C-alpha cells in the first residue's frame, strides 16, 4: 500500500495493511501501552531501513463506531 502525506500536520488517519508484518506511527500518544525497551530495524521492500524505537498496543476507532486493539508481538 502507498499513500501520500497531505498538507495537514495533525492528520489523525492511519492506513493499515493486514498483510504487513509491521504497522508504524510516530504518534506515541496513540498507544495505550508502550514498551520503550524494544529497538528494531525494519526493512522495506526497497531495502531501505528505519529504526523502530518502541513497540506497543493501539486502540483504534472503526468507522462503524466500535473499537479494536492492534496488539504488538514482541
């Protein structure tokens, strides 16, 4: 999946791909549980690498009004 970042700095949307092995965001406030002792290198399809500095669980609000948890696997 690809997306282009819009001009809005405070965009609260998060695009998820259930086929991905990692879901990432830079908004720590979205996590209700966060473990900052975890550091991982994430390699993308183009062989570029980013470092994930934390891992945790996020509660998301679904369009139908329900909530769902995205849980981290350590």
